[in-house]
C-alpha cells in the first residue's frame, strides 16, 4: 500500500530531483525530506502545498483523501470511506473543495517559547482561514498554527488546529491549555491531550517524547477543546 512518503519519493523521482534539491527549494534540512519519505514525519499544510507545487502534483494526489459526495453545496467524504485523521489531511481537502466556505475563522498569533511544547499566545489575530462545514454556526471558534513536535504524530508542526471555547473538553480530547498571564502580559499555552481533571490539578499527556504533565488549576486560565477532523467536516 502506497503511503504519503512513498508518493513523495515517487513524485521526486519523476522530476529527477535529489532529496537535497527538494530541501533547498523548500528551505528545510536534507534530513527532513528523508523523514517525510520514510513516514517518520509528515509535512504541515504549507510545506505540503509547496512540495506539491515543486513536484508538479497536488496535495490531494500526495495525500489521496477520497472526496466524492456532494451535499448542500459542500464536498464531503463518502460515509464508508476512511475519514482523514490529521489537520494536514483536512487542509488538503479544504484547499480543493471548501473554497466556497467563508474565510472568517481568526487565527491567533503565536510565538515559540520553550520546552514541552510551550508557546505564547500574543492576543493578536494573524490572519483568517476558511470555515469548514462542521463549524458553520460556531462563531466562537478560532484557530492556531501548531508549533513544535511534542504532539506528533497527532499534530505536526505547521498544522492548523481549530479551537472551540464553547465545547467542554473531556478526557481523551486534545486541548489548548492557556496559563495565567506572566508579568509581561504574555500568555503561555500548550497543546496536549487531556487525561483527567482533579479537584486541584489538570493532568495531560504529550506524545513526543511520551510523558504526562500536571498543571495546578491555580495556574490555568482556560482549557479549550481542539476539534477533531470529524467535528470540522460535520460527519
């Protein structure tokens, strides 16, 4: 069975490019291309689109996500197909089939900060992205670009995550954790998977490297649920 990595390798071969040639064009390390082609890592949304353009193909052809049904003016996967499991796959679908959706979901600005996947929410809107059908009537939703690889393979760096402040997260959900503001007003944040909530703590896990992290509830300003691909597609 062909994988994203094998299709990238085949497309690169058809173009007669070496891994270092592709890396130079995309501004990444040679090892990154090798990791993509061996499925140890996956390119994020922007990288995948740039890669497809460089190799004279499309993100859809590389990801091969089936989109064949049409309902109420929106393209959706067939109910008996495999639903895309990553936001990168959703982005590929959106790029080709959701152009009719309004481009009004705000993306909150972030900056990389430190260890364990920490980043900073700067409180500013950096751009607006298209609204998938499953959140057509959810005005509170916002999005963030994932930084770091602490949640890989669930989230790769550069993927887009949609956050719904109105849906209470439960154990097993991926969450955006916002800590209390620091002295300079910045807001440290993390993307993790919720394990449990106790009377005085929030227990979460990350995947890369695997570990559990505990936050005292007194340090947590808010916990938001990150929507799954099925939430976003409305299926």
